[in-house]
C-alpha cells in the first residue's frame, strides 16, 4: 500500500490506478458528507463525482499542512455548498433576530440510528439543512456560515434554530408513534 505522499504524487502524474485507490480510500466517508447536504442519493453521487474531479484537478496544490481527508472534505463541502447555493435562491431564508426555541427533550438523538438521523436531516428545508450541517456537524461558526452562504449571521442563526425545532418535532412525532405502537 502506498503512503499518502506517494499516492498523491502518482495521482498528480495522472496514474489512473492511484486515482482509483485514492477514491476507494475516501469515497465512502465523503459520500456520507454529500448525503448530509442533499435531498437524494443521486444528488449526493453527483456532488461526490464533482468533488473528486476537483480533488484530482487541485491535488498538485495540496501542501500537506493538514490531513488529506480534511483537505478532501473541504472540497466536498464547498462543492455541496455551491450546488446548494444555486438552489437556495429558490427558497426563502428569513432573518429572525430573536428566535426562541422550545423543545421537547423526551427522546435523545443518541437513540436514533445514523440512517434515521440522515433521513430526518435530508427532509429539512434546504436552507435549514445546509446551516444545520455546517454548524452542528461540521463545526463552523454562524459568522463563517454567513460568509460562505452570503447571508447575514442572523439568518444563519434563525435557520439553525428552525432546523433544530423541525428535528425536535420529528423526534417527538417518532416518540409518540413508538408509544402508540407499544399499546396496540
């Protein structure tokens, strides 16, 4: 197995086997990232493909100042955001300064399988889904998100609050359905 530096060098030289190997190492993890920013598997696959085209195009510029998977993940996120940005203009993003969120905390997120959570996140409105992923999962600040999406910081905060509220409602609905099923 090649070291990452040797693998990168071979990929930069256009070695198809090396590119295939790099793809096989990182594609599954990056596909999960893509799924968090899309509404369908097809859209996630398209973003993954576009992302790896960019990875191979810009790999010669990788300086090694961060882990390779982190560098690739940034490309994947930026590619997903660019795809989302094209669609965000079709959906309103409301700037609400003082959003208060009241949640029913009966059921913990840890009680859900990853697949269930991904489905719930993918069902969020586009703006909420994007901001939720960037803030809660990727760890960006609202200021950074606002810059990335070209919206106000307040819009980022309100979209996150709305996403949390919608997710809590879905969780509460799941919880009620489970309780109902137990008594049937």
